[in-house]
C-alpha cells in the first residue's frame, strides 16, 4: 500500500499543513501506536540475551543498541529550552556544554516547526528511526512543548520512535503522559545517589516554586530521579541512565549509582566523560576540573559491566543533532531550508530500507560466527585494542584522512567487543594534511595496537607505525567485527612466529568539545 | 517596585514565563520581558520571586527601581 503524502505549501504557517498530512496518513490506515517493526524477531543479528519484546523495542534505536547505531539514525529537536536545575558542567548562558557546541545558540523550534522538521528529515533519511527531545534544557521542564511535539509527530509519522532525556526532577509528575504517548524510551541523567556528592555537582534546583540549594537540593533530586525510574520500569518503559564521570567528584561513586539503577530496573547505563574546558564557561571548566582519560573511562565502564548493559557508543551529541551517531546533518535541515522543502512522507520506502538493514545484520552475524569458529582453537592471554575507520553500515569503509572518529574494539581469544569511540579532528582537510600531522590522532588512538582503514596515505601510516600503531588496509569494506577477529588471529600468529613483539599499550586522550561537522 | 529582566543576559530559555503567577512575562525581540504593571514581586503568591528562583543566569531578574513599589491590596 502506497502512502504518499504530498505537502504543497510547506512554508505556510504550520498548523494547517501539518493537519493535512495527519489526515492523509490517518485515512491511509496507519496506526498511531508507532513501531513498524514487523520483521521476525528471532533474528540472531545482535539480539544477544535480550527478551524478544525488548529487542523489538531497541533494535532500530541507535542510542539503545550498539548494533543498531551502525545502521540507524536519530534526530533531536530543540523544543525544550527551559531547565529546572543547575549543573556545574553546564553553562546555560552559552548553551549546554555537554549537549551543544558552546557559544553557538541552536535554533529554537516551536512544536509545529519541530514536527515539520521531523517529516523533512524522515523523508530524505530513511534510516532515521528515532526522534528525541533532549533539551537544550529539560524536556519535562517544558512539558507542553515536548508533548505537543510528540503528539504532532506520532500523528504524521507513526513509525518513528519517540524518546526523551531528562534530569528526572519532574519525571514522576509526567510518567502517565509519557506512557499514554507511547514514549517507550526515557533517559534519566543520574550522577549521584548520595546528596553530599550531589551538592558538588548541583548548586541548585527549582522545585515546587522554590529554589533549593546544597545537600537538600540533591536529596530531593535523587529521590525524584529514583522514584521516576521505578515508575517507568513498572510500566514497562525502557530506561537508560546517563551518568557524567567527573574525576575526583563522582568517579568512584558511579559504581554505587550503577547498582542502584540496575536494582530499579534500568535497561542500560551510559557513563560519559565530563567535557570541560575553560572556554565553556562552566563551573568545572573555570575551576580547572578536567575529564577522564580514555582508559580511566573504560576501567569504570568495565567495573560496572555485570548483568547490566553498558552503553559505550554515546557521542554526547547536540540537542539538535540529525543523522547517524557521530555525524551531524543538522545544517541541512535549518528552519529556513525546511520551510522551503517539498515533503513526501513515504512510509513504504522507509520500511524497505529497514528490511534491507535486517538482511545486512544477519549477514554480519553469520560472518562473525564463522570467524569466531576459526578463533576457537586459539589460546592466548593477549588482549589488544583495534581502532576502526567507518562511516556506518558496520563495515571498515572510511579513509584514515576522512575519519571524524574511530571505533574501538577490544579483542582477545574470547572474541571482539566494542568498547568505545574516539573523536578526532580530520587528518585530511581539503586535500592537505593537518598542520600537526597525525599527532592528535595518535594521542587519541595511543591505546590501540592497530587501526583498520579503507585507505591510508604513506605519511600518516609511517607516523602511526612510529607510535606503535599498525595501519591496515587489508580489510577495506569488510564487516568490522569479522575483520577485527581476523586481524587478531593474524597478530597472534605473527607474535608466535616471533615476527613481531606484543607490546602492552598506554592510555589515550578523549577529545574535548561536542561533535560538530563544521 | 517590580522585577525586570536584563535583556543582554537573558538566554531566552523561557523558564520564567510559565512560572510567573501574574502572567507578566512575555517574549519580544528574542528575549523575555516583565510587564511592570502586572508584576507583584510574587508577594502573596510565593516566598520568593519565581523568575529570580528559576533563572539560570544569576543577576538577570532584578528589582526595577524606576517604577513605584508594588502595593499589596489591603
């Protein structure tokens, strides 16, 4: 059934044209319940130990499934500028340092503008499956704007999953509405469960018409966060908990936070590094507190990884990001450009893309299983990290010089595991190598033994080799995990034949500043 | 007196607008403003001025000394 919706006067004042789209979609028989996933859920491609009903919810959500983030994109709409708490890692005067590039004011959107933008993106980016409201303030400090946006989007683009990210202070008041609107993914930022530690993170909260400060503020915030978490999980809504790792403030305490949220049914825990520079104008930035190193972050994530899934692919993206995680196409969809677009919402084309991804995922899973079998008779205590240059689709398909980031896999005879990503400044800018050569990239990949790329020039290859990082083109355009395992097998053989020496690698830097394409 | 918003510091985050018990706050020219004729400094409503309490930029919502003191009805 073809569901073509033509929107003729897209630039005209909002309500009417949106209403037209809504009516046409409704008459074409779409459910407003959301969720188009009709494909078989018994697929081995990434389901792991998840129950089928949970896998069905997360498999196309790039922020909830590491596996999905290779294939699916998300967008955030900045409809929620107001916030009800103050965090020491955020300066609202210059936008939130952890959500947006500091100093650049994102375009604020009305719910109507946001709903149009979602349609515009969904029609030209079939892999866009998720709409999130993540600020730049707190979605639930702007409940009217947030829920109006969801209402408009679910009426016109019923297959798009809705999610929101909140500090949790107002969460208990809105749980029923969240459930009624079929928002089935909620992220709560929980940085502490001990108000004494909270007092070092949150100078104040605004609650019940009062400003609370100090330990009392954090006690109220923590109670509300944990209550909201329990209420959501009791209703079967998936909850991801975000925590900012602040060295010397809550880094050790986050193990306790992890236990507390796990016992209350959180589905996924995402520990992110503090982003802190003086120019962000934040309390931490100005006082000289800095973020953790890559290995400090990984050690904490490893310590928390028990029965609970840890998210390691978070890109700490802008509150108005558009695209695959790690890319930002928001510039293509500015208010002005969206207003001028003619939009066709083609649900069938979107479903066709998603079915294609399903096939690709199964191929990846099969290839990985086959490669793991080959590794089965190897035994070795060696464990290395391998960096990958990729632009999506789960393949080694990016040139070294064009990579904005590298994905990091840890590999041993037990198999390959994604452990994070490293954002870098482009090596190759407009055809010329960066002024400081590959130095900053080497610092970002310093804990890796090799980097797998589609292609690399001689200069950076030599610079990497000097730093003890082997640049490998052999696996160009192959599946990532298969390539990592194959490389590791080859590495072990070379160590065994004494062609190379295994060297334990050091630590690496985490690039500061949120990702922007510009 | 009433409160006023110092425009150069206002981030236009809109947090104050719905909190005002007198619906005195409005957006104009990209920032928010307080209508001094409607502002009661939250007297009789709350213990603290709501715009001051919720504003993320300290010293942005301040007493406007250029207008007469608000007189609570007897």
